[in-house]
């Protein structure tokens, strides 16, 4: 299996995707343009990393397609892609950790595991983007989701999806935010974009499953209660609701890890 580490940036490293909406659009375009040959990625504010699977000719086609899409979305000129072959499994594992740690490496706000430009949530099942899933097991046949957790400092215990009690406890506002994050929708959830509609439906369905008052969800969604009641009984792909449950579990893991860090003296970390 041929593997390639590809980077896109600008001269002077000017911001390419300066806000959340722009970053999410870049992520969606990257995944779509890679057409199933994308193993890992990270979109930060001023550059993009990707790991592609396939021979040189196929990888070149994917790079050209991704470059066109990124140039159509970026707010600054995107330079030609720079790409390097990945030599072996050990090299691939190093690249995996490097890509997953990009948000922390560049001092971006928030935990690396929750960065919307990172593939970490996708590797953990905590996000389901439209289009092909990542081909990480082609690049690393022994890959396990806990490898991603370990790479970003969240331990080696597998995530357990949030159950009904946890859904009731999180409240409407957090459930809605998790639903948006789990489908890669703009967190404002405005308009009728398919991702926005899906996030709204997922929040309503999970609120009903968890016994959360639908009126509270309507308030969080800025929607009429009757609309939320209709959404709550509509069919939805179980993979979407599972992603929201895992997103909530991931957020809890991040919070627990941060609490542990604040209690642990620096010399003992």
C-alpha cells in the first residue's frame, strides 16, 4: 500500500480558513474530493494536512481535486501541495500522531480531540460526515480508536456512548451542540442545509430517547415545539445518533482529563 503525507499552505502562512464555518466547509470538501482514499487529515487555520492511500497516479489525481476545492474555499491563495511518501508502518504511526496533535502543536484554542478541523472525532466514531469514510485501516490495518485517544492524551480506555441517563443530564443546549458537531454542521444551525436539518433531527430524536423535554430542545433550536415533535419521530440513520452519543462521551473524557491535569502538580505529569 502506497501512502502519502500531503500538506497545503500559503506563502507566509496566512490564514486560509479563519472561522468555524470556513473550516467545516474545507473539511467537507477535503473528504469529498479524496473520494474514499483519505486516511487522516487536519485542517487548521492556515494549512492542511492529509494522508492519502493509493499509487502515485491515483494520489496525484486526488491531490489535484483537493487543491481545486481548497482554492475555491480559502480566503488566501493556496500554494501547490507538498507531498512525501510514507515509508513503513512505524513512519505511518508517527505521521498519525503528528496529524492528530496539530491543533495543540500550533497552540489553537480548545482540546485537540474536539477541534472541528481534525479527523480525531471521525476516527472515534464521534462524527459522521457525508461522503466516504476514512480509509485509516488501509493505512494502518491494526488501527484501533483508542490509538487516536492515546495520541491526543486522553488515555487508552475505549469510549462508551452516552446512555439515556446521560442524555437527560446534558441538557438541551449541549445536546444540540453535540448533534451539530457530530454531523459537521455549522454550530449556528441556521438555514436548511442538509447537515443542519440532520443535526436538528438527531437532537430531537435523542431528546425523545433520553426523556428530555422536547420544549427545551425547541428553545435550544429556536424552533417551534410542534416542529421538534415532528422531527423527533422521523427515521434517522442509527450511525448518526451513535455519533452524537460518542461525541458527548468524548466531551466528558476531555473534561475529566482536564480536571485531572488541574489537580496534578506539574512535576508529576
